[in-house]
C-alpha cells in the first residue's frame, strides 16, 4: 500500500517532514500547500508533489490520505479541521494549537470525521527517553519525588526578527514556553503524570518580542511529586536540555535526549547506552536535520491508520502539554502567580 501525504507549510519543519516521509518505503509526497507559492514550487521540485497556493484545491487533491501540518502554530486547528472534513487523517506539529479551546474543536472534528489525529512530539520516540519511561513505569526509580527540567536554549535575534509569526501572541501563542519548552513539558507529563497546580513567572528581557523569552514554573504533580521547570531562548550560546528525575530508589539524568546518569539503588538489567545519539542542535537552532524522531512519529501514525489503532500521541495526549502551558501563563499573569491546571 502507498500512503499519499499532503504537506501544509513549506518552511523549516516541513523540510524535515518531507525528508522523514521520503525515508519511509511506501510513502509519497502527493501535494504541498503554502502561502509563498514560489517557495512551495521549489519545495516540490526537491521533494515531489503538486504545489498548491489555494488551500481548498489542495484539500481536494487525490490520491491523498493524510496531511502533515507544519504551518505556524496558531493555524494548526483550523487547517486540521478543514482537512478532517475532507476525510484526511491529520498529523500536526506541536503544539496542537495555541489554545485548548481550539485543540478541543480539532479533536472533536477528527472524531466526527472518523480520521486519525496525531501530534508530533518526537522526543517520545527517542530510545533513551523510552528507556526512562519504561523504568519509571516499572518502578525502577521508586516513587517519583522531584523533577528538575531546564531548557536553557538560545535563539539569535534574527530567529524572531525574520519571522512573521514566531514570538507573536496571535500565531505562536507565546514564546520560549509554548514553542521550545513544550517538548519538555510534554515529556514531564508523559513520564510523571498530570500536574495539578503551578506557580510561575515569565519575562521578556533579551528579545524584542511581545511574548516571553524566559519562563519558570514550580509544578505540583497529582502524584505528589514536585517539579522545577525553566525554559528560555535567551541563554547564549544555548545548552542541551537537562531533565533530572529523583525517586525513592534513585536519580536519572537526561541531557538532550540521552541518559547520562542512572544512579539507582538497584541497577536495572538493561541500559540504553548503545542507542545512537540524536544529532539535532536544538539548543541553538530550530532546524531538525536528524529526521529519525520525526520518521518514527510518521511511521507510528501510518501504522495507526493501517491497523485502526490509536497513534502514540493522539489529540488528547497532545492537548495535555498545551493545557499545562496555558496554566503556567495563567499563573504568571495572576497576582498570586499560581493557578490550577
Ligand atoms: N517538532 C519540532 O521539533 C519542531 C521544530 C520546529 C518547528 N516546529 C513546529 O512547526 C511549526 C512551523 O515552524 P517552522 O520552524 O517550520 O516555521 P517556518 O516559519 O520556518 O515555517 C512555517 C511555514 O508556514 C508557512 N505559512 C504561513 N502561513 C501559512 C498558512 N496560512 N498556511 C500554510 N502555510 C503557511 C510559511 O510561509 C512558512 O513556510 C510550528 O508549529 C513549530 O512549533 C516543530
């Protein structure tokens, strides 16, 4: 069977989507839609597919089985809903959109149209992170007590200056938290379960943007565990994301997407130490040149379509990080700096 993919967007991440999709046998780029038609045409020359500048015409192009959305974040739900109404499965980039209200509309539309909806959080597919999830689920860390997650990244001024949507409230929905930090928010929720309360502060001190370039939060997990979270795009020159999780049986430290320490009372049999390192320099760049994470997400999504199962990160799963991000923003705006999730 051949899967025919339609790409929405032809910018930075759509390049990753095209390369990841083309690395999978039985997948063809059928069509590409974007607002800059010259760029879309060039994109199709490189990766195949029919270029479109008219969104309605793109949506009725056939054969086409699914769309992968790589447009600005605030467009994901509206474009996903339009695609679902045409019977197309929808795999969207993170965040699912910039408000849970719109996320819910997309989830509902996909359900009504009986199409699959997936959200790209490729870190969930990384071997070491899956190893850590397995350890936590099997109780190897004991009862989780404390998570310390730091996303001290850097983006140069041009990253915002040359973009019509990054760092804007209308299309990015915020800054360093909803765009960069959300990957790690998603991981914390996936690894440790729901958060029930947050205390937070945000600031815009380095970049000339209307949203925050720095966010900090104290998290209270429903399990009773506590968490400390920072996310910034202002920490020159940018450092690998670091997550330290301590439980009653020991501590595991993740740097970027590698387990760099597993100090456990009882060493588990298996260690993911042999897994190849992801080569993306996320600490200092938005480019995802190592496409293996995205490839694994697309493979999982295609398998969900084929076997009629639930994708690894479906709409409800993808909504969780956005709900927590919204609560962090709410807390940061409130006089007491605190909010329920
Ligand atoms: N998973 C990841 O690691 C990762 C990495 C980078 C970006 N992203 C996500 O991908 C999305 C795009 O980010 P990017 O870095 O590729 O941005 P980008 O600015 O490089 O690309 C966005 C593209 O969307 C196009 N566009 C603008 N309006 C549009 C519309 N109405 N319809 C279709 N296309 C439109 C722009 O012309 C541009 O080509 C964001 O939601 C971002 O959060 C995810």
